[in-house]
C-alpha cells in the first residue's frame, strides 16, 4: 500500500476509538490518538504478519507497553483483519475479549498482555532474546509512552537489550509530552532522551510520529542497524481533535454527546 492510502485508515481508526469509548462510557482517547499513525504504519507497512494465521511462527511481534491506548490497537487489529470490526463496540463490556488493557489470553493477534506501565520493554527483551536463540529472523516492536519512561524498569530493560545484542528489537517512544497528571516535564523530567538511550547502547532516531514518510524512514533505519534501536516519535496527545490536543484532561475521559459529535465532525473534516 502507498503512503497516501494510510491517511484515511488513520482517520477510520480515530473514529473507531471515539465510538468505542463512547459506547463503553470510559477509556483513553488522548494516548490512543497520539499513537494512531505509529500503529497504522507498523501494521500496514512494516511488520511481517498474517492476520489469517495469527500465530505464524515467523511473524514480527508487537507489544503495546502503554496498554491503556488499546482502543487504537484494537481498531488496527480489526481493520487489518484479525476480527470483525463490529466487535469493537464491546470494548470494556462484561465478557468482552476487548478489555481495558490488552489480554492475550482472550484475543488472537496480541503478543503480550500489558497494562502495568514500565514492563513492556522487559517483555520485548525476553521475546527478542528467545527469537534470537531459536535463530529466527522476526523483529520485535514495543511502543512506550513517554511518561512511562519515568519507570526504572524501562532502563533495566534498555541495559539488557544492549548487553544481549538484541538488534532485532525496536522501541518506539510516543513522545506526546503529556501524562495523566500533567506535562511530563513537570511530573518528572526525562530529557535528554536521545543521550540517555545512546548511553545504554541503543541506536536512536527522532521522527515525526504523525508523518508516515518520517516513520517509514525511521523504521527502515532500524532494520539496518546492528544495535537495539529506538524511535523517539514526536506526537501530539489527542491528535486529530483540537479540543483534546495537548491536555491531560483527555488522558482518560469519555466525551459527552456534544463533545463526541464535535470530535467526529472534526476527524471527518480532516479526511475530506
């Protein structure tokens, strides 16, 4: 698929996220919207996957460490063919396979259950190490929130990846600069990010997290490096809906009817 074809898919994913959260009455629109282009680029352009054969042994793996952004991941999986998109409206409902955080025991297409922040990269290291020991060529991708980098476990995993030469591992930092309680820089500053990852032995590249061109170049770079790699993807919390952007208010809030209609209109307007 050409890059131009990805934009309408991203819009469809944002509409799915809104509909899911509205139907559930709860969820996390802000961090879901900031990650949309990253997920669409991965699942339509980068990752080797077979939705019709979700447990294909040589598939690439993806771990959503910032598990609360799962509405975007569920939409991507559904639109990519892992399950019927009609099921999206069961999000967060009793007995649904689409829980408030990813549960791999319930839904095929998930490579890890996540939700407790700071643990996804450790899982990714373990999976990547196992793939390497079995002489497989699969790559492992792990998406982290930037506020999540305040967790010490992330840096233990970063140290592990370089020690074991996990060159098939790519982390993506959704650098939207806003977390639940405020701006990341106010809660606990994490800069200088590039220098920190470099110090842990990673190859680092900075990208525009809402540009498919920029993301594609970054992922291609990561496939060529001899080190574990990280993409610092600069994004906007709540991207696509102006009144949701760059504010912690929409980290985890369901829009009311008026807000929902305004958001849908704005997203659809961006696609015309």
